[in-house]
């Protein structure tokens, strides 16, 4: 401390007692505190005022405060103790650069450097953590700008999949949306630093889940729902046109923009780490459960329509403040869908879907004349299993979550959602109109039949989006058939580019690097004459589409004429390609990759960088490196946006699944081919038709509203437990524990939660500060006035006097003004016992995870390790000279874990982009 003090100019003179430069406070030294606008205050654009706590405000800029008091005061940043942002911060891997989770250990003011452009990214803060690694807020001095940098875990599978994200985003940004008009996050740069792939994105703000949470799980005003819906549809339309399926659309992956003068607010879609090309859908275990489409649950072929389902769920959640289908399990999810929508998946889907027998029983008769199965009554020949039947078939009780919506259908849920108290009569009529419009809108989105589900373009013309008066059910005009996807998307590819090239993607913008990679001595060309040994080669008939392209993990083409590129050093690990065939054909989504090896001999590729013997049908998730607990020191500050959400959907790369129940990745996709005809318009076509937000004549006449909605869907044909109690007689205990488990405290995943907690424990000022904090959150008010047709926010602003000082009470002030009674609307926030702690409340469960799994993504070391261990990673070949573990603490036998003497960044990895791309952020 002494040493530190004497180094501080200004302080030095004080400490020494020297009178040479006597210090005295200057008059100008004191001036009104003007906090730097950043972080939580950014949301002011939306009228969301979240003041920084007093303690923070008094101390955050203390050096500056001292400097104002005494201009001679000089405190160099280097004197600051290292402040780690990554936890654990002990460097045990990668020569001490990485922690035990293969995360690069970040500290404030450490730099990430693009060795090619020498651009430095000065780490300032942690923005979030996800499956792939960490996202840090970084300062780029030369551009005088903050960006978000995603630092991918130092593991090959993560690395490779992250390259897919790079490639997809670059394709979307550059080829489809060069002018940044489609609400998709911009990617600026990517490079490797200390063996970590770093991806620089534009800096965005809070995600929509956080926004809803800030609003205490009350829904947002219809004007905002409408506005965000329109913007998200812009993005979805772009993706459909690019034939890209996001595969993980959820409120957490839609972020507010940070622009200071944006009016109205803007959102953007992020996280393309799960995305894939529409004609190369390989993985069956995709989408976060609440937002998972029925076709994915059922194991039916899927298209961009699954994103529209997720979109429908998001729109409903924005309005309700709670997920529409918060299924605790897939059984529960389907049950909720059927109950709320009042239908069930169409027979043609059930007939073909792989998992139908898991959820439905066959009750129809077989028409022997034409061989088809039809019900004589014209009703469905499938009936949903009851809970008991499911248990009988699966030998386990289905997890059933809490009922939030009081057994209402979609219409009832929306219609009976509480109104704000102060809604005037004229506004009430308008609100009702909007609600009817919303109901109709949602019906077209959460439509069981993927063929009938509206496309982004169709949905964008719905009156709910366009703002036109809703008079009758909307019937979209049919879309113009588009040219096949593969002709629509131009992709860069290179035979040595590995599986992301095979996926029709190119993360590498500079061709030189690709060549360098191809020719690089670190890659070995391995004659590969026995494709059948690696049974995935060309075996996946579902998307060979006549071109001889293969399917699974980086493998495609002619079994007998293939070279496999093996890189002992490259994070790309294993690249293979088929000679003389177009390199298109593999899903980029390694996380959901299901190995399809119907005629293999038990060997497959390991993304760990080697050929590894694996059992048939092994999911790539099963050779994902052990995914250890995400033990961020302060997850409350920068933990996953909502670990719970990330938990239940099964990303094989660690997008945690609940051990024991969600690890059931579907294997053997086995879909025989015949992808449905994908319709698409050309970019010019749909862009021209897309409604202009600012146009007063938004698509007038472009949509029609026939008097009768022709849904073509008969009523529900089956029901879960029809005529029987929903719960198994023995399930009372189970249900209770399930409810408890699935209703964790939102604080467990709320990054701001610990702030409030901190305030509570903070001496005598606690209640004042807490009150200040709470009363400064004024979301509802903020969202009200911008659009005229909806009126104000749905909720009154909470009054100070009513604000409790106890943290646990805060969120449950949600409906003090609600007019509906709890018995009418079983909303968790309306429960009269709202003053009890969250954990016993109907606190919204994100994806049904237990709190403890939140930050571990539901994967314990043991569980992951068990999966990992069965994959024997081959000993690296000759030029992998730096064998052995990278560090004493490492037990990673994969070459990835070794540092070696290779210049990965320079030789192997795709280079960062040129200046023109980056120029966008200047
Ligand atoms: N451009 C950005 N600006 C600001 N914050 C961001 C940005 N991108 C990501 N984040 C933050 O980082 C978190 C993790 O990002 P992202 O979802 O891309 O990572 P991931 O590892 O793919 O996560 P997941 O586990 O959901 O797949 C986000 O929830 C968000 O809070």
C-alpha cells in the first residue's frame, strides 16, 4: 500500500508532508456529479430508469472525483489490483491463460489482440456468459468505440461451432443485409488470441427476458410488443431468405440496441451459434424447450418455420410477461401446446415423425384399400398419451410444470390478461381490439402444422404488425415459390475448410488464409479409403439431395474417395472433404450434431481433433469436452442472461440439460429425405414488400381479411389424460417437488439481483437506497407513450409508498393494480401470498431448471465427463510435436489442449476482416 501511495502523484506530496505544493481544495473541485452514462443507465432510451445505487455512484468514478478536487492528483491504472472478470480465475490450462473450464481468464483492462490487424480490444467489463464462453465489453481505442467480444472456450468443438456462427452472421450481414436494416447483430471482427477464438460484435444492451424481468414479469405494452414483433420479423424474413434457421430464438437472444437517440427502441437478434442452413438440418435436439416447435419435439423434419413458432412464443411472452408454453418436459410442453391451442399436430406430421409413439397412441383404423391409415370418423387417428400412458411407455414419470394460465386456451389467456387500472374507456376498446388482433396473430404463428404456419413475410402483413384495424381473421396471401435454397445462397467454400465449409459456410473472408490452411504443414492429408469405417460419410440420406453430399459431422461425399484433413494444431481439428464434389452438405451445428452411421463400423470423427472410435449414433454432444460448472464469481452480475433458459434445451456443447431428464438427445434422426419444398422469395422480392415501419400506408391492401378463418383444423382430437386427472395419483409428491424445482427464484439468474441483495445488507441506508433503486425502475411508463393506437402502458407505475424495502417482495408488486382476480387468471404475480419469498411463489420458471443448475448449465463435471470419457481420442500424428498436456493441471488429451509451437492465429484461423467491415462501427 505504501508503495502504491508513494507512486501516486499528488498523494506523494501529501504523504511526505512537503509544503512545496500545498494541496488545498479548489472551488472548482466540486461540481454536480454527472455520472457516466453506461451500463444499466443505457436503457434510458426506452425510458427505463435504473439508477445506479448511491454507493456505486459515489465510488465508481472516485479517481476522477479526486482529480477534480486536486488536478495534480494522478493515479495510474496500473496501480489497480488486477480485477478478474472470469471465475474461477486460477489459470490451470493453456499455460495459465485458461481456467479449469477452458475459459480465457479475463481481467479489467487486459487486452485481446488481433495479431493480424494489431487491433487491441481492451476488456472493460463482462457482458454475459453462455455456452460458448464469455462476452466482454471491450474498448477499441483507435475507433473510440465499445464493442462486445465473445471469447470462445478453448475447446475444439466450441471453436468450430463458433466459426459457424461467424460464417452465418457474415453471410447474413454482408450478403443479405449490408445496410443493417434487418435487426440482426453485426459482426465486426474475429481472430484468435491465446488459442481462443474471439468474435467482435456491435455492442447491444439488455435482452428481452431481462427487460420483462425488469418489468417484474409483467407484460410489455401492446405498442412495444407490436414494435418488437415487426423488427424481429424483419430479421426472420432475412433469415428465411438466406435459408438459415436460427434454431434458438428466445427472448434472451433478442437484445435492445444501445443507440442513444433511438426512438422508438430497437432490438436485434443475436446468437447464431446454433443456426444451420435450411437444407442441411442435421440435429434433432434444438431450440430452447419453451420455444421448441412441435415438429422438433416430435422429431419431424424442420425448416425456418420452427423459428416462426419460437417467434410466436416470444410475442406471447412479451405480452404476458410469462412463457406461453413453460413445459417442464417435452411431454409437458406438448400437453400445454395442445391445451392452449386447442388442436394437436396434424396426422401427416404424426405419421412421419420419429417420436410420435413417445407422445401419441394410434387410435385410428387402417384403410386397407389404399393402404393409408385414416380414421373413419375423419378425426385424427392419433391420440395424445395420458401421463400414465406415457409413464408406462417410457418407464418414467413425465415432468409436469405448474399451471400458470388456469387451463385457459390462447384466446382466454390473452383476453383475460389483466388490464391496467387507469385504462380509459376509449383506450379499453382499442386495447380489446389489439388483443383480438394479437390472438389472431398468435394463432398463425403457434400453428401446429408447419406448412400452414405463417412465414415472416405473411406475418409481417398481419394487422397486429401493420397497425391496421383488425376486423376479421387474417388470411395471408400465398407466397411466391422461391428458387431452391442452395441456389439462393452463395457460399464460399474450400475443400480444406472443414465442416463449416461443408455446411455451406465460410468463416474465412480472406481466401489467402484458406489456402494457407490447406497447405499448412500442420494439416496432414490422410488418405481415407474406407469411408464406411466412419459411417457418417454420405450416409445421411435426408439431405444428400442428389448431390452426393453427406451429412454428419464434417463428413460428406463419396465414401471411397475422400481425403480427411487432420490438424493436430488447428483448432479446426479435423477437416475433411470429398474431392470433386460441391462442398455443401453438412449442418453447421456441431452442438446438435447427431451422428448418423447406419452402415458404419463404429467409428466416427471426433471434433476433438482426431478420429475417435465411437458408438453408432453418437451425438457430438457426447464427445464434447467435459463441461464444468460455470462458477462465475458473481453470476448475479454477469452470469448467463438466464441460465435457466439455457439449461433445458439440449445443446450438446453444454447448453446445459438437466441431468437425468434432458440428456435424452434424440439419436438416429433417420429422416429419409424429401424435405418439404421450401418457399422463398428473392431478396429483392420480399424486401420490397416488407412493411415500412414509418410508412403511413403500411401494406395497405397487401393482406386480406376474409370473413371466415379457414384454419382447416378440426378441433382437438386427442388430449393428454382425456377424461382422467392430469396427474398420476401418486404424483402429488412428484408434482410438488417438480413445482418447486421448476419454479426457482428469478434471482438465481438475474444479473441485477445481487445488486439489490447488496443494498439490503447495506447498513442503515438500506431501505432508502433500496427504495431509490426500485422507484427508479419505470419501465411501464416508458413504454406507453410512443405509439398512439395502443394507449399507455398496461400497468401503473408503482408508487413509492407501496414499495417494500425487502428485496423478495419487489417483483411481486407486479399486479397491485390488476383488475382481474387471481381466480380468474392464475397469474403467479397475482397470488395474494405475494409477500412470501420467491422460492415458494409462483415465480416464473424459465426452463424448469433447478437453481443449482443455473450456472452450471445443468451439467456437472461428472455427467459431462462421463460422456466425454468414452471417446478415446487418438494419439496425434507425426507433426504434432508438442505432445503431452499443456499444463500440469490439464487432463485433456486432445491436441487442442496443447499449446505446441504452432502459430494458430497466423496460419490456421480465418483472418479478421478488412477495414471496410470494421468501418461500420466507426
Ligand atoms: N452484442 C452483444 N452486446 C451485448 N451483450 C451481448 C452481446 N452478445 C452477447 N451478449 C451477452 O452475452 C450473453 C451470451 O451471449 P450469446 O448468447 O451469444 O452466447 P452463447 O454462448 O451462444 O449463449 P447460449 O448459451 O445462450 O447459446 C448474452 O445473453 C448477452 O447477455
